[in-house]
């Protein structure tokens, strides 16, 4: 059985480093280390106290593998609530692999991705939302994503969801009891009392759902599309932001014919920057495909950076771009201000109604003002991060949406004067759906899918 097996794997990166860690978890952990570890103080494993570190040598039969530190952690006060042993060895790739091979030869099997955290969940140490927070913590690409993951790991989402489920299950139980024993339990006008509590739960879930867009930006970063006419300096801007020559830059208009995606950190935020083909009317088949792809990218962007070439007049292509970004969050950059300017700040304000930022991507001027504008739009404005719970997980968002639908159906049943057993159907569905967020009523295949995305050794 799954619970009876002892697992092991390498928990550090597969590259040469100062130390490497092999982690073992399961009922045979102490027996396995007893077979392969010799303490320099000639102590028996049975005498080792929990949560202690011991210096010695790992042996594969008669062959010495490495000098190591062994950490003994006995159940239930461990990450998995099972006996855990960690072997800290020298960080050469070959050394770490040899130690893992020795552990596997002596009774463990190789752990699957995320299996240690999966065991922590299955053994009740953490709920499913906290387990997902572990993966988010490892993959965090900004300080805001890190903070959001830590709050979720502390159990903020779990505590809130459990509180709402307690309210729901109270009403389910009351209705069922009243229907079974109508002589002793009165449910006349019960709908109004239920409606008040349902409204409170809907307010709470609605507030959570409203954080999901900000949460997506926190966890995944700001999808930022650079848009403009050919030769406006889009690729030069991207290279300047990244601090390296990532995009090809020439004086030939239409050099960029496909999208180019890169990532960068901007203070507390993470930007996924996409350089696009210049937008213009063209008969070139390949370039036309690139233009259509640019427009499609802009439609799906969190932020559009519209780069205007100050050295050439505005034309119909600019008006086309303005139409594309009219309903998006955007910043206008008036580029090539190091040259003689034909387009002024006032020209842009008249055409689009917003003040552009004057920059020179070539000379790296005005970039600090541009970065400050992004911070104002997302950090101080749309994403004002504090201790508020943010929904950063699409699975959570979908389940919250389903729960809200069920609770709205309860309200509709109350308003329509439906029998009380109709309330129970939708209340029960909301209760079960919310349970899936924290893993109390989740299917095994969903659990397997979640943990399959984890890195090895966690």
C-alpha cells in the first residue's frame, strides 16, 4: 500500500554545489539509515533522539560513499508525519546519486514528484490549499507572489473556507432534522433566516473572487505586450528593459515578424514581456501573419506598452493601434526623443487622451519614469498588497464560482417559495465544492494531477 512504502529522492538541484540532500520518508526510514550509516561516535540509531544531527559515513556494503551529516526526525512531528531521515552530503552530482542509489538498494523506492508534500496532505498535516501554496512558494517570481504563497501556507484560505462551510453545514443539518421531526422542530419562515446567512457567505466568497484577477497577476506576472508601428523602437525598448540584446534591432522596418517573450522583475512585480511585429498595412504574407498575432496578443494582455516613434508623423496605423488598446490598460511611450521630434506630447494627448512618457530606448533615458508608471498602475493601484487573501489559483477560482452559483440558487428557491428540501440540494453542493478547495471532498485524480506538477524532492 502507498502508506506502507518508504520513499527517497534527491531534494537539491542536480548540479555541483556545496551540499546535496537525500531525503527519506516512511516506516522503514530508520531501518534503512541503520544499514548504511556509521556514526563516528559509535552510537546506535535506536539511541538517536528525534530532531538531532549526527556526523558519520555512508557505506554501500564495504565501500565508503561519503562523509555526511544525518538528520533524524521521528513521526509525527515531521513534514510528512512519518519518520524522516535527511542525509546532507557533499554536493557533487555523482556523490549525491550514489547515496540515493545506496538508499534505494536498502529498501526505499524513488519518490514521485511532490510525493513528500502529498503525504503531508494525506496524513493531515496540511490541507490541499496549503499543499498548493508549497508549490507556489517554490515557483514564486516576485516578492508579492512570495507573500501571497506564505499567507496561503499559513492556512488563511483554509480557515476562511472552513468557517463558511461550518455555516452551510449547520443549515443542512437543521433542515434535514426538521424534515425528519416536524413535530419538534419548526421551520416556518426559516427561509428568511437562511437567506441572511447565505447573503453573508456570498459576500465573503464574492470578495475572494474579486481578488482573483489581482491574484493572477501576483502569481503569474503582468502579461505585457509591446505594440507599435514598425521601426518604432519596440525591440530596442525590450533589450533596454532586459539589460541585454535579446531582440534583433535594425533600421529596416518589419524586422520583427513574430512574437518574442521574456521575463523580468520590476521591484515587487514580475513582467512577462512580449515584443511583437510592427502594426501596419502590408501585402507581405509573413508580415501580415505577424501583425495579426500582435493584435491577438494585445487583446489578451494585462498591460499594453504603445511605443510611438517621435521622429515620424502619426498616421492611420497609429489610429488602428489606438482602437486596439482603447479598452486595455496601456502606457504610451514617445520614443526616439534623442532625434528631431515631429510628434509632440500634445499631439499624443489630443489623439489618445493620455500623456505619454518621453523616452529614448537607444540612450536609456526616461526608462525610470516608465517603470514608475507601471508601479503606480499595478502596485499602488490595482494590486495594493497587504495581508488580504488573494486567490492566485485557477482551480480555487473555478470552485468558488461554482459555490456562488449554488448559493444563488438557494436564494432563488427561497424567493420562489420552494420546499425546504430544495434548499438542501444546493447547500450541499456548495458545501462539497468548497471542500474541494481544501481537499476535504476532492477526487483522487485531481489530487494526483496537482502533485504531479511539483518538483522532485518536495
